[in-house]
């Protein structure tokens, strides 16, 4: 029994050693697989970080441009409404003048006057376009506001991200870095040029312009 | 027909001017303007015999206003014509369900407005 028991003990130790070796082999195998994986992961991070950085900057630039676009939409709406009402006022005056004119004319001419008034009235009806356009612009404005809200939310989330690891902190620092590099400066200049507001109503009157040519 | 008091509800000043012009041409003289549903509910009285209402309006929209009116015993029988840019089948079905009596999609012609008013008031 002792012999047999000793054999059993030796067998168990042997098995245990084999087991340990197998474990080490597995670990080494995992290590062999994990190194290329980690290398690939870091390469991926290296490629992705500039894109994330650019996305973050675009988010900030876009957020700054959206209120201007929204204001411009409201300006267009107000200007169109004002112009529409001016047209209506003028048509009203024309209609009144035609009524006065009709009082002194015979029936055959009155018919012509009525026709002209009818045409004026159809112009007034055509001005419904202002309300329809205004509603479409208002819809576009709502879309811009929704995008702006989403941008702001994303921006806030990026700013609030809590990173506990060193590498994580460095990644976030890189993505959220505010100092623009040359490429970004150039890109920002291009965007600003493309979206420049060239309509500056009321900044200079015609007399002042004429004086420059005297 | 023209002796009815007409309440028209639209947040667009342009549309309100067009309505005044058109309704006067049709022959209506007693006109009340409101900027939205809430304003309309404040201005309505027992003499109103026809309501023309936009759908998309701030504060209270046309649909909400119609629902309020149809739930009120004093005003539930006043004919209502919806005058709106919303022109899908679903919108019209919704309007019918809440009790709207006529439906005009903007832009419309004076003839359409006149014939719809006539149809609704003669029912």
C-alpha cells in the first residue's frame, strides 16, 4: 500500500508539474498572440486619434457657426415679410386709386378697372409664398438648433470624460487640445472664407459710396 | 352667409392680411383675427359663425385649438376650416377625426376659399 501510495504521490506531483508547464505554455501562447494584438491596437489608436481630434475640432467649429446660420435664417424671414407687406400696401393703394378713377369713367372702362383690380388681388394671393417659405425656414432653423444642441451635448460629454489611466489621460489631452496646428488653422481659414457673411446691409449708404468716387 | 362673424387664426401677419382681403371680397364684414389657438380661445364669443384656422402655430396649434372647441358645448357646432401648409393624407384624416369641417392646403386660390366656405356653411 505504501509503495502503491508512494507511486500515487509521485504521479500526482508529476501531473502537477506537467499541469504547471502546460499553464506556462498556455500563458506564453497567449503572450505570443497578445503582443501582435496590442501592437495592432496601438497602431489603430495612433491612426484614429488624429481623426478623433479633428472630429472634436469640427464639433467646436460647427457649434460656433450654427448660431450665425440660425440668425441669418431669421433675418431672411423678417426681410421677406417686410417686403411682402410693402407690396401689399402698394397694391392696396393702387386698388383705392383705381376705385377713385372708376367713379369718373363709363361702364366699358369700369370693366377694365375691375380686371386690373382682379389682377392686383391675384398678386396679393400669390404672396402666400411668404408664409409657406417662412414655415420652411422655421423648420430649417429647428433642425439647426437640434444639431447645435447635439453638438453642445457631445462637447460637454467630451469635456467631462473622467480618465483614470495615464495613457487615457494622454489620449484625451491629444484629442481635446485647443492650440490649433498649421493644418487646422488653414482649414479654419478656408471654412471662415466659405461661410463669410458678405451681406452687410445698412453699413454704408449710397451717399457715402458716391463720395468715394468724387 | 356673409352676415356670419368670422374668426381666422394664423400666426403669419401676411396670411392674416390675405384673409382680411379675401373675406372682405367674398362679402364678410365682421372679422376677428387671432395669432394662435390660445389667442383665438380668448377672442371667441357666441356670435362667431365660422372659424378659419392654420395648423402650425406657436403656443397652441390649430389641432389643439379645434380639440378644445369641440369639447366645449358652447362652441362645438361652429364650422371650422383648416387652412394649412400640411398636406399629407394623415393630416387630413387627423383633421376629420377631430371634427374639422373643411380643409384647404396653402397656397390656395380665392375661388377655392370661397367654394369651401360656401360648402361648409351650407351643410
